């Protein structure tokens, strides 16, 4: 098992419990498990290292620990997707980069066994090969998220490794994906890049974000296509309603998300299709509306040019911590999650809930095993939503025009922290 993070629009990494398969020639053997007519493949080295890490924290009684570090080395991108809330910064911010030293220091400070590198577009960063090589040298699993436009140009700068996976952003078939990223021709470039990376022996997954007006038949057909490309797994999540996103009419509500996933999974089950998901069985069951999970944002901490972002990868404007210890010990975690904060109520992203599903699996192994065998329940009543516990208007969500990053404050925090940030 691994946790991967995903890409929210143009590569926001989906940090998850990823279960990957390695089918390339010369690759080491894997275990494959039938999950209700879907298959999860788990590379043995990844399964062992992540399980050992989690068990070690459990045995020591650690309540909160990171599973995947979301490492954002830059915000600049070569696309401007309709649902992206990560690139709406002034030019001087978009041109900043994390240095190799700062990135590797954050990885070591966090200690998570998996690192997801979203953006922006990470391949724009000139020192990305050195950052990836440094993380691989620490024997941590890296998911390098990319829209793949630049992958053919830079692929020679990377070496195939069990610890490195290219996570390619694809939101659907050609028409759907190009509409999603607001540019024609990107789907074809991504598919060509997937084939190129697989031919060179790299591990490859796709990350897919679902939005309003998705057709379950089209999504199921896309999953078939993705598996036909030879990727080892699919990461999928409902889009988070970023306040800074250019369009606000594309995001799914919570109940709509659950219904959509049930319909997609029904089509796969009816056709006997085998899809490989880079998710735990209980997270898939959560997407289908059968688990009343609360978010565990500390499972996927975020580090970027501003510092350690509170409380999670998706919420911006909540401030930054000067160190990882400060993030974990001083963040008011009880203020965040479904029913606790209106900004969180529609979120079902794996960067918040895959960690919850993993924790549930360790607490209830028979339940997890049963769901792994049977797959998500696709009929019957859904689990009730968690109750609202915040008081209006104390935590009233601000209007999109009022959501701003306090740049003066984060610059001061970054200066106090002493992190070196290199220029573009």
C-alpha cells in the first residue's frame, strides 16, 4: 500500500493509498487482489515499507502522523485549467521555486514514506531531476505529477526506479480532458507521453478529477482506455471547490459525488471490467457513499515556497507554520473537516480521506478484508452525513473575491524559517 496525492486540475497531486502494479518487462513480480471485479496490484517493496511505517506509528501510540508529503516546489504552470485554484498568484510568486536543499530538507523533516510533487507544473522547475533523485536516494516513493506536455522533452533526465512514478493528469477522453484543461491537443500529448514512459520502464499512473455533468458511461469507457495504455493504476477524486478557481459551476456536491461513483462502479461491475485503482478498498467504498468518514488533513501535509501550509493541501489562506513540528502540534485540527468548517463540507478528496480509510483498515481489518473481496456496496442507503457542529456565521465561508493569501505574513514566516528559495 502507498499513499499517493493527486492532481487537482493541472497536477495537484492526489496523495492516496496507492496500490500499484508493475507489468513492464523485467519488473519485479507483484501481488494482485480482486476487489469486486476490480484489481489492485501492490508492488511488494512499497507494500512492505509503507505497512512497516504505519505499524511503527501505531505501536508507539502516535495519533497523528504523515503518510504522504505534498511537496509543491512551484505554482507556475503551462496550463490554466477551469477548476484549478493553485495558480492564481502574482507574477513574482509564480516565478519563485523551492531550492533542492529546501525541498529535500522538508522531505526529511516530515518523514513520510511517500512524496507527491504537484504544482503548478513540476517539470518547469529546472532542478526537478535533482529533487526527485534526492528523494529516491532517501528510499521514499515519489509521485511526480505532470500534465505531460513537457515529459518527452525531459524524460531523459530521470531514471526508472521502483521509487519513482509519473502521475499523468487525465480527466477523461479526448474531448472531456481538453475541455477540462482549456486547451486542445493536451489529451493526445498525455497519451503519447504515457506510452513513451512505459516503453522506457517507468512506473506510470493517471490522476483523474471528476466534475459536474460527468457521464458515468463516458467515465467507465475512459477507465477502460486508461488501463489499455498500460498504466499501473488510476487515482480518482471529486474536484475540490477552490475559491480561487476561474469557474465555480464545475464542482460536484457531496451527494452528487457519491451517486456518480456508484453509477461508475456499477458499469464496471456489470461489464466485468477490471480497473486498477491506486486507492484502498475502504476509500473506494467511501466514494460510493458507504462510510461516514471525517477528514484527517495531517495525513497529507503540504510544504511549498511559503512554508508548511495549514491545515491541508486544498485550503489556502489559513496560514503557514515555521516547521513541521509546529504544523502538527499547533494547528487547531478540530476546526477543520466535514461539519466543522463550511469550506470542508463538500470535500471528498483522497488527500483528506485516504488516510482516514487506512486508519479504519488498521482498526477494523476484517471489515477492510471483506470490502476488498466484495468491492464497494453499490445499492441501498448511503451512510449519513456528519452533523454540523460549527456556529453560523462564526465560520462562514468568505466570498471568492475575499479569499486572499496574506503574502506579507507568509513572506515573514518564510524569512524566519530560513528556507532558501531560488529564483525562476
